[in-house]
């Protein structure tokens, strides 16, 4: 469980740590337990940047895309690029 490759992006709230990895997966971790809560898949290459706010997460990837994720469902709300 966890990352099998380099972690490039990290974003922290009181409830969640979001990490973006070289494998293209965004992982959400519960800050209270340290457990992996969710894996979000939508990028085909490294996730370099991660940010959270307003019930959403935003990621930017080496695949030349940015995704706005719905924090409640874990699904992409919008492809930005």
C-alpha cells in the first residue's frame, strides 16, 4: 500500500493529505489514521502538482493535463487543459 515510485506533489488539509506520484495516481490519506483513503486515476503520466480547497482537488500532470476533482465523489469534475 502506498506509492511505488517518487512523490512529486503534496497538499495538506486538516482531514486529508493528497499526494501526486510518478505513476500518475493521486492518493488521499486520512490525517487521523495515516491510512490510504482513496486513489484517484485520470492522468497518464506523473502528477507534479496538487492543491485542495473548496471541496475540490486540482492536479497538474506531465501528460499536459490538469484535472479538477470533486472531493466528495473522487471523480473528475472538469478537465482543465
